[in-house]
């Protein structure tokens, strides 16, 4: 469930023009890792999620996949 919620939130950002613009500006200012980690922490806090060691290997959201391409 954790992985699905995170993927869904990133999909919302990806598919909303205004949110995507804000996301891209934030990435330009702070960097991809910082922005994605911050969003992840907010999702964790808002939904009361716990950390699990199994990351989703093939998220449908390209914003999450983009992080893996740069590692």
C-alpha cells in the first residue's frame, strides 16, 4: 500500500500542469533527490505510513523512475 500511495501522489503531480510546473521549479532550485525525498516524507507523515525496505521496481510514474535513471 505504501508504494501505491506514493506512486499515485507522484502521478497526480505528473498529470497536473500547474503542479508539474511547481515540481520542475523546485527540482531546478533544490535538485531531484531533495524534492522527491521531501515529497516522500510529506506523504509518509500525512498518511501515517511506515518505512519498508521494498521499493517499487517499476512505478508507473516517470517522476519516480527519473530518480532511478540518475543513480
